[in-house]
């Protein structure tokens, strides 16, 4: 059970830290951290928790990553469902705490967005469903390539969390304007439940695209890195 709790806490930290930075700290006039700050916050959550509990659970914190690592031969199928459950519950718990904090401000309205992922009229800059789908697939695929490469036994030991955290930062720098960046179905689910309308209706894309991307990335890494 310890590895499932590690996934719960790791995903909680990712959602609370990443989405919390977007909800609480990004929009303050002249002082807000903006897209770059939110991107860094997401990367730091993964970096810190990978060092904290990665040795216990592997540090997935993301259903798409768990599925990708299963396809990549790095994860046991018997743990897949418990990992995904722990990740989604952790994301919902983090969103609950974030909602409690954020609702303490006058005028707060979760239906305005609450760091949810979206496309078309709910994309931060109006990107289409096709654009959202493509960027989520491509970025999750590269995320899996980086994860599998950084954790390969041939890679320098001890540096994987840094590479993975910086990769997630870069992913957010690229795609916040398009979808508000998911690449993580649990992260999308937690906040969507509190937004309560369009985010739930569009949630399907932020499950299907990251999972598809993770599978593609895992297969690509196996192809280029397999030792003969």
C-alpha cells in the first residue's frame, strides 16, 4: 500500500502546487507569476516529489505515465488500476483543498476556469480541438521518451528527477496558451470537477490524448533504445 500512498501524495502535490500557482499566484496585476511561473511550478512539483517518493513508487503521478511505462515494459500490469485510482483521488483531494483556499477570496468563482484544461472557446487563446489534441499527444509522447531515457539504467544515476521536472516545465511553457496544459488525466480531472460544466464536457480529450501520446512515446523509446 505504501507505493499507492506515495502516488496519492505525489499527485496531490503536483495538482496543488501547479494548479495552485495558476489559481492563486498567476493573475495578480504586476506581481503575478504568469505563464512562466506556472510552468516552473509544475516542473518543481514533479522534481521535488520524484526525489521524495520516487524510490517508493517510481514517481508516476500521472495515469498516462503509468500506462506508458506499462507499454514500455517498465511497470507491472497488476499495479496499473491501483496507481490510477491513487493518482485521481490525490488530484481530487488537492483540488478540494485548493478550492477551499481560493474560495476564501472575495469574488472567487471556480466556474470561471479554476486552472481547468480546455479547447476552442475554453482554450486560453482560442485554439481548436484538433490543435489541442495534437499538442497533448505530441508533448506527452516526448514526456515519456524523456522519462524512459532519464530512468534508463544506462543514463547517469540520480539526475532523472531534474530532467523530468525540467521537461514538464518546458511542456507547460509550450502549451499553456493552447490547452492550459494537461499531459496528465488526473490533473485535468481534479480541477474539472470543481469547474463543473464545460471542463467536464471536454475532459475526454485530456484522457484520450495524453494516454495515446504516452503509448506512442513508450513505443518510440523502446524502438530507439532497445539493445540488440
